[in-house]
């Protein structure tokens, strides 16, 4: 392992992408451009572990991990530099390892997802933060996408799978904005980290019902389904209220009982009917954030909101803007 001196770059984190973390790093030394497949930075299996330092007001500091990346490209001026390194999170390794023979996933959500990941990365660490549930068998054809299979199977438990900043695969549900304590305060006050913010509201991708369906002829299981709806008359997305009826549909052969469909539908509904507000916040960098984290934002007029992180980009140079996009927001008393 070698330490690379860098001039700049960024790490982008976006929960809407199949590969959650990507990096672009600028280094000065053109000698780092690989010329043979055996060079240390050749794009044939090299890994980049990226971190950023944080200095605190009391004078202490900490090195915060930003991701473990597969090195995908290296290019630059061979005489003067600089050199740009591009990398993707380890989800890309699973995603690229398409099936070359039929594959059958069985057992439980955690067991099946673990098997798919370790098929491509035998030494991968997998952490589950969900209650494991049985699944029906799921057959994958040649050329099918194993990382998409991981997401489909996790969805049977209302969960998602991603690779975190430490290079560990995590199976978890999206934290509930209404009940999860904020991890960071962004305040437009003296000593605060607030720079600017935009606020918007849209009904796009907001649903107040989820119909989960399962049918598994391989296991001789008859079709099952469950419709979960927002049945709170005081909710702005009340099923049949002014918002109307806007169902979302999910289906998988892994769902083999009505109770399994109900669990998947209810967990998906909790995400689908999230407050239909969005924000774009700019602050001083915080490399320790994760998508799904809840933020408390205090605006210059004193109003406060809770936001849930969707994506952000961490600069790797001193200073630098730190834009954060959020997936939902609500007023905070």
C-alpha cells in the first residue's frame, strides 16, 4: 500500500445510484500514470482508500473515511501532470460480475444477499441491521445483474443494500425522518456551518399506497399480495384524500406469503409517502455524513427544518463548497 499526495478532487455519495460512492482524485506526479498491467495504479484490481481530515474547534482532528474504491481509470499529461484517478465503490465489482450460468437464490434475505456479494468478493464484510426473513427461491438467468438481485431480495424486507465509507456492505432500512434523532445541526448563526439553502416541493415519486405481489411457480406457491395505504385522515397523503390515490407496485418471486407482502409493502410505503419537500443545502464540509442521515437546519430567519440526506459531494482540497441534496423535509418545532 502507498500513500498518494493529492491536489484535489471529490467523493460523491448518492443513494439513488446503484453504486453509491464514486471518487475523482487529482495528483501531481505524472510518473503515477501506469504503463504496464503490473504497475501499482494499473486498472486491473487496484483499490483506493480515501479519507479526509477534520479539525475541531478545540484543536483536535480526526481522519474520516470516505470510501474504498475500485480504480477504474488513470489519465493525465505524461510530462507535466496533473493525473486524474477515477474510482467506483465496491458495488461495481458485484454489478459487473454478471451471471455466466443460471443462479438460484434461496434461504433468507440476509443469507441470499450475502451469498451474492461474496460470490464476487469472497472476503467482503456484510453487516445486517434488519430482522432477517425467509424468501422464496429466485432464479436468475445468464447475463442477469447480481447487484440488482441483491437490491430486489433486500426489498423483500423493505431494505436496501450499499457499501459504506469503510468498504463494508450494509443491509438496512431507510431511517424514519419523523423519529430519527438528527446527527448534525446546520445553523445560520455565529460559528455555524450554514452557507445557503434552497427549498422546493414536488409530488413526483410520492405515493400513498404500495401493492406488493409475489408468485413463485418454482416453489409451487400461489400468487399472494397485499395493498398498504396511508390510512391516516390527518396525513397530507391520505389514501382517497385531496392527494388522490397514487399506488406504487413491487413484485418478486421472493415474496411467498401475504405476511411477507405486507411487511414489504408497509416498509416501502413508509419511504414512498415521505414528506414531499426537498432541499439543497450548502455548508462547511462534513465527511462523516451518510445518505439517510437526518439534519437539523436553522435558516437566517430563525425557522428550523429537519432534512434527510440524499446525496452530497465531499471536496478533497481545503475549504470547498459542500452541497447536500435532501429527499424529504419537515418543519421542526
